[in-house]
C-alpha cells in the first residue's frame, strides 16, 4: 500500500507543463488618418490532449513551446509600413501592448537619410529600418514572454531632452 501511495504522490508532483494566454491590444492608424483598435494575443495552451500555439486568430498544433514568435514590419517604397499580422493594409503608425511590453511605430518626417522615416519605439530605444524587414521577436519562457528583441532595425541614439541644458 505504501508503494502505491508513493507512486501516486510522485505522479501528482510532476511539474506542470507551461501554458499561457496573453491578451494583447493596441491601435493602428491608416494613411488616411483613420485609427482602428485591435486585439492580438499570444497563447500556448493544451486543448483536447494537444498543445496549441496561437497568435491573433491563427492557431496551430505544436509539439512543444516555440522559442519565439516574430512579428514582421515590412517597409515598402520607403513610405509604407505593413504589419500583416495586424491588418492587410499599409499603416502610418501603431501602438501595441502585450504582457507589459509596449511597442510604438511613428513617423518622423524630419528624417531624410536612410530608409523611410518610420521609427519603432521600444523600452526607451528608437529603431529605424536597416535592410530588409524589421522583426519584433517575442522570446518565450514557461510563463509567457521573457523578453523582446528587435532585429533588422538600426538602433538610433536617444534624442536629447530639449528641457535639459547642454
């Protein structure tokens, strides 16, 4: 009897597999000035004996937790940015928050050199398109998003604060 109780308690004490469901939301602005709210969450949950990874409305069955999820930002003709995961249209800007991570894409018309005048703001940094598409990589751990990495974009120096003396 002791052996049966020991085996049952051992089985019940095995670590629980990672699962998370993160709600993400934001707004995007179209070139005509119309601002549209949107929801775009990420989840890794077990349903009907299988693990499902979901990004927005898309879902697929996976064998294990993906290492990361990449959100693509595509600069076209230096004057349009497409984020196909959010909307099938060019954007002039967006704001997006998920699990405490905040991203903001803006235009800075005074930027004339380089590719486009779009700036991605994240964690106090400013990023500009370099070569190819930009990527926002959400790196996962068992609880959800561990960190965010910006790839394919050049980190700009921080703007000086106009209120501070030089």
